[in-house]
């Protein structure tokens, strides 16, 4: 349940890890508490109370090549807050599906008309959808199917997806390293 913010040596965001992994990194000396940071979890052990920082910094710099967030069903659902992009129904991993705003089968037609570019599998052409809305839309655009997008699909950053769903209290504890904007709520 207790999650720990893992930061690179330069204090850039790496990931959110579980407390067990954090304890291992902390005890092996691979990560330390950030300078001047005292927020922690209290973990009861047979030897007493262990104070685990809620954020850790790696001792060695970890090179992470820049990559756009991977386009996967779970990442699209996270980006869209697990809500159907057409009717706002709450979704789960099993009840949610991914809809192509411009249908895959009609992508070439839209490319020829100059309305879209690139591949149909891109962040700006996919949206979370409940199965009834996805079936109702079928092989049509939202307008042709009489549906309206509740929000415009966008390309999220990797950091955005890592932080999506983190509660307000935890974000406040990590505010030194993350944005506190409305876009993460």
C-alpha cells in the first residue's frame, strides 16, 4: 500500500515503487533519502519502528533514454482516468476497450484527404471506451455515429502516466519533484 517515489541522482522522476523494493534499495545503499527531506512511513518490525522515506534518490545516476510513453491499453485507460471517452462510464481493465477515433479500416481514406498523418495507432487517435459505445460507433467517426468525445485525446508524458492516480496527500508530500496541476487529478 505504501508507495515510494524513486528519483534519479539528479532528482528527476524515475518511478513509483512499492515499499518492499524501497527497503531493499535503502538497505543495500543503492538509494538514500533526499537532502533535507523528512517525510516517511513508519514500518513496525520485530526490532521496533523503521522510518522509510516516502521518496528515495539513487546513489548512482541511471541513464534513461527519452522515450514517448508506450501506447498500451492500460496506459490509454490511465490517461483517460478509466472513463469512457463518449459516455463517461467508469471502466476497469476488463470492461474498458480502446477505440480508434478514426477507424483503422478508414485511416487510408482520411490520409488521402489530408485529414490525418502517420499511423492509425497513435495517442491522438485512441480513446478509452466502454464496449457498448465502441460497438455503437463501429466503423464510423464519432460524428457519424452521433457520439461526442468528452475530451480530446492527447500524448501523455511518461511522468504523467507514472503520477496518474496518485492521491492528493501523497502528491503534496512529493510536491518538491512533481507538478501539482489539475491535470493529474
